[in-house]
C-alpha cells in the first residue's frame, strides 16, 4: 500500500477531498519525522510506537579490500507495533 492508496482510502471512507486528506497525511508524517529528529519517541496508543534505537559501536570487515572497519555508535528510527495491532496481523 502506498501513500496515494492511503489517501484514497481515507478520502473514500470519510468523504473529505483527496487534496485535504493528502495535506493531513503529509502533516502527520512531518510531525512524526520532526519529533524523531529532536530525539523524541512518538506513541500512538492501539497502533504502535515510532522509537529511536541506539546501535553500539561494532567492528566489521570490508570483504573486497580485506580490511577491518569500525562502525561508530549511531541511532536509527524504528517502529514497534502495539500488541493489539501485532495480534491482528497473521
């Protein structure tokens, strides 16, 4: 399902114009993105959480050059579904 599909579904079920729905969906995604850039987690009860995970420093190998490299500690965005949501997906 793409963003356009989501906009179409919401517009069809609510009767709101697609342009307005698209603006709302875009604003929602920008809000989530902005909060995560600030280092905040986003919790949507009954749906899931957009969280920031920390990855520790690790040593890896570059196979083509046969060298060892160090990957520094970094953070990544992640999504953790709510238990009720995860239970519905089979």
